[in-house]
């Protein structure tokens, strides 16, 4: 179905979340190539749609084709375009490779739209994925955005507040070429629009931003600028010179981590402020036109031209490099053939180029062997290695002859010798990656090799471990966070017994699982390298050191020569947006060692807007560390091959880090209450999983911030509000959630015009409390709370049952939302409190007393009736209380 003459095509998917990859444009077939293993195994799937679907009457009459032109893979579904129609896969992913006949689980969407292109958004944001649908024909200029959240797909046309589309806003005939979504910088959609010449208007390209209204970004030039002799970026300032070659644009992309906007066509230009200023990359020929473009969140990008040439570039590096065909590619291919890799000597054609989950550039090629059998292969495209061969072939050299030998002398283009990271803090608090130890079962029977039964057990244990990790959500704080505790806590006393059985080969099924082999690792072995990413909370910082050694020689033994050499080596540190984070460096020259020590501090500037839940709404940035003049000049040999040297990029996330939660510290609360109240009355039927408090005692709540990554728990000292949001007497089954109006009446000072408060603050200092606008007290630190259950509150008049004092279950919500400036985290916790010993209402207490006094055995107590209304029945059994008077 594929041939060596087929052109390459783009691979559209959402990075990091798409479980399968799908590739269309199989010529002449109503089929797609699908893989769930990153093209290690590929299945050809025929799709069950109309053979030649006809679009709406508004579509232009074009030659119909069976080929699937576009295919987009998201986390929960697939989308394809055939001719002018769009279909969504509504089945299950697992059905696709297992269904021999064509899959019928396809549904046509946007049936009234004449579709010309599907435009993907390669990265998700806040759990949502996007792609765009461009219309054609009579609907040209109409654009639709598809949003996928939790498997639910919604379509929305891009219109401003006045209901105008793109061409109506421009008041001209136009065509939308591409759309990109900016989830961070402007939270808008960026449209690349081609204004078609009519009514005296010239052909032009326009960038529009759409939030509520369309906004035209800085105008784009009509011609390509001439490259500067210095070889750096061509920055558009108004003073540059232009050639006679028109600028042709085909698409745009946004890297949300570096806040960079790319525009590509017969040139590549970028903007670091989303279209206010532009600069051109250099080195790309004017007669080439880019067919498709792919990028990595690390700042690298690659593209394929109409002539099937593969080019590569990097943010901050002005030159674009041709990867294949090139001298470096030829050298690399020859070395691969010499090492026995047959695919490099077979006839092949390029199918696609993309960045995989490991941020490595991969190429898909179609090869044909001597027997005529074709196969689809994925191969790593090692750009640093290819460019190093290219760089070496172009490097000038000299020869040095002596009586004993002759040698070639190459210059040192790299300004330094080595760079290493020092004084790195533990990675877990910043990378937010949790580590577990999970070893397979020990096979007791000879020869001790794993078999299907033991592997099935191991797979089940891993699945259970992941399930425990995802389902762990407790409102009460544990002394140590460990999801594996529930596995062994009831069997830990039998650990030695199980070991005895295993030692004598008496274990069930001949397998032995050790409790020590399954646990959470809180501190992984420290590696002297920067983490894969850094999370910063409000005011947080990350500090480390870099040590650089210069290219010194024995001839530079004097101090002045070493100083001169060190002054040629400088570290440049930058961030993608200095309004939210900043990086500072301090330079120290270690002359005796011929090295430089840089102290680096990355710090949050406390400008994150508002608060967010843990791991949600994060702002993404990028920190770049680069040795000046090292780009494309420095290479090193590593375990994974040749790589660039002198540069490090780290994604930075600002907001509430994932893996943190607010929990009720029941241990400290009970201990402090016993200390200050000098007593503790537990419930008549205590529940170890449910804290119980006596109504007459002062309530001193404490809370913890539990870090599920490091396992640490620290006291929460920020401001928060406390609300009773539900409750019920005697049992959790009787619990009822209160309405918003009831929550205000039972907790707020502003809305309690008649007695209905459930609790109140106790403070002997006489200082006024700070309240929110709704009248909720703002609590902080150690606070004292008294249960009052006023007459109109839900706990005011609870009937006594079975001669026991009344009990009540309160559902309490603690939240720091809008009242805590110490963190970006929006901590909201709901937990249950069991309160016993509630007093009877005076009228009901008198009624109970009168009924009791009417009994013959209590006639001697008639003189005490006048005292009963002022005495609360709060403890013990009712007959015992009556006899005490």
C-alpha cells in the first residue's frame, strides 16, 4: 500500500497523552496506520465510513478520493478527514487492532461544514486537548475549535463578541491558513490569515488574536529580509533591508513552555512576545517551502520541505541546519551500514518526522528489501551526532611534521572543556516524581526463573500499587504517607512466619513476596544533574552550582594567562518570561584549578494570578543555561551517543505543585485539647477511624500539609475559613448537605439575624477577628472554637435516643481560598467530626423531667423541678442524670 515514491506526511497527536498514534494519507485506500507501541508494531486499519462521502452543497466541486487526508490522535478518541468530511471514532481503542473487518465505530461530526484541514494543537493544557477545523468553499473564513475534556468533545466556532468571523472582521476575502492555541500568555487563539487580493487590496498575511474580540498583531513583512553578514538573527526593527522574494507563510506553532510563537513557510521566524516583535532564522534557502513542522517542548524543532529535506533548529540559535541530505548525514549513514544496520543500505523513502515521548527526533521510513517486501521502520534521527560529523568535515586544520611523525592539528572551537552540576538539592521536592520499590516474587523451585504465574502475580502487584497510588485520598493526616501500608499492616506480625515458609519452600504456588520489596522510596539516590522539571510554589526558589573548566594547557601556567583564558568563558542564564520568575548567577574564578564556579538561583516572583488546586492551572516556563559561543560548536560523547555540550534547558512550572493536600491533624488536635481541657470524654462507642469530641470542651483544630512525594507533613500556618456544610444526628447515614443559604446562616456573622450559629470563636484577648466579605471568620495558627448550637441551628434540638445523650456528625470544610497569601495552592478539605454530649433544649429537657417525675419511683425528687430548665442534660444516661439532682 505504501511505495517509495509516496511523499512524507505529518503525524498529528497530543504529546504525552495520546495512547495510540495514527497516520493517514495511505494513497488510494480508506485506511490509516495505527500503533500503540510508538511504531514498534503497526496495524493497517480500514475505517468504516462512506467510501466517497459528499460534503455540503457549499463545498467546491473537487475530485473525490478514498485517502484519509488528516488524522489526529487525542487521549480518548481519534479524528480523521476524508475529502471535506470529518469523522470521530466513538468506539474503544482496544477494538481497533482486534477487529478484522472495517471498524464501524465512526461518527461524522460538523456535518454542515465543508472542511479543508484539521489543525492539531500538539500539547494539552489543564487536562484539555484542542484541535481546529478550517472551512472551505462558501464557508471559507469560518474556523471551529474542538475541545476534548474527559472524553467529551465540544465544537465552537471562533467568533468575536459581535458574532463576526475572521473575514467579516477584516472586511475582505480571506482564507485561514493555520490556527494555534495559546493557553498561557494571552489565553487566546492565534490565527494566520491570508488576505486575498481584491478591490485594490494587496496580498498580505495577517496574524489575529482572538480572546473576546479579534486583535491584529504586529504586521508581517511582505518580502524576506536580507541576512546580516554576522550570521545572527534578523530582527525586524524597521531598519533592515529586504530582498525581492515574497514571504510565503503556511503555518504557525506555539511552544507554551518557552512562550515562543513560530511562523513557517519559505522562511522561519519567531516571536518571544506573541506577535509584537519578530526575528528571522538564517540559513534557510529562499526557494524551499516547508511542508510540515514539528517541535519539542525543550526548544528544538524540525521541519520537512516540499523536496523532502529535513531541517533542524533550536530556540536561541539563529542558524537553521539541514540534517538530510547533508555531508554529516552521509557520514552517519555509512557508519550505520558498517555497523550492520541493513535499513540504511536498502532503498527507502521518508514517511514522517516527529518527536517522541522522550523528546527525541524520530523518522519513519518505508524500506523495500531485495525480495520486494516493504516494511515501515522507526529510526532515531540523532541530530547532534549528524551535526558533529558535519562540523568536523568543515573544520579547518593544519599539519605538523617532525622527524618522527606527522600529525594533524585541529583548533578548539569549544570555549570550555567541561561543565558539571554541583550542590544540587534532592530532586523529589522539585520534580514531584514519586518513587516506589517493587521487586518480582522469588521463585522457590529450581531453577528459580520467572514463569507465567510469577509474572502474572508481579503484574497484578504493580497494578494494585498504581491503584493505591491513584485512590489515596484521606481527610485525616497520617504520621507518614505510605500507600503500601494498607497491604501489610494486618499481616506484619506474621512476616517471620511467611519467611519461614519460604525458607523451607512451603510457600503457596512456590512464590514468595517480601514485604520489604514493596514500599515507597522517599529519597532517591542523589544524582549530580538538574531535574527534568522544576515546580515552584509562591516565593519558592531552586539553588545549585555549575563548575566550568577552561581549555587550559601546560604552557598557561602563569596566573595572568589563566585569568585571560577564564575571562573568555561566560555562562548566560535566562528564563522565557522574566515577569514571573527570575534567575540570578554569581561568578567565582578558581584560578588555581583553571575553572569557574557559578552559583545559580531560580526564584518565583510571587505574581501567579490567584490560587489553584494541586497540579492545576500551572504556568509553564523555561530556564536556559548556555555557555556563550558554545552553540553548535561543542559536542561530547555520552552513554547514549554524541550530544550537545554547554547547554541545559529545564521546564519550570509555577503554581501549586502536584502531590500536596491539606489534611486534618487529628493526633495534634486531640493531644492539644486534652492538655488544655484537662479531660477527654470519648464517645460511648468509639470509632478508631472517626475522631470524637465532647460538646462542652473547647475545640482546637490543627491541619497539616501532606506532601505525597516526599512523605513529609508540615503544620499548616496559613489563613483559612472553617464552615459546617453538612450534618446529621447519630449516624453518617443521616447526614444532609446544607444549601448555600444554610451554610451562611450556620457559619457567618453577617447572615445570622436570628440565633442559628453552630460554632463561634473563643478568644480572651479582646482583639477583633478578620472576616471575609460573607462574614466567615479568617482563622490562622492555634484557634479556639466552641460549639454553641443556637436555637435555630440544625444541632439545637436533637432528640435523645435510647436514653443516651444526643450526638451529631458535622461535615466541616476548611479552605484557604482567597484568604491565604503564603501559597498558590487552593486547599479545600471536607472532613467529618463526631460531637457527643449535646445539650437538650430547655423546653425538651423540662418535658423529659416532668415525664420522669410522674413515675412513682421518682416522687421524692419533686422539689428539684424548678432547677431543671437551667441544667443541660449533656452526659451519661438520662435516668442517671435525673437521680443526680
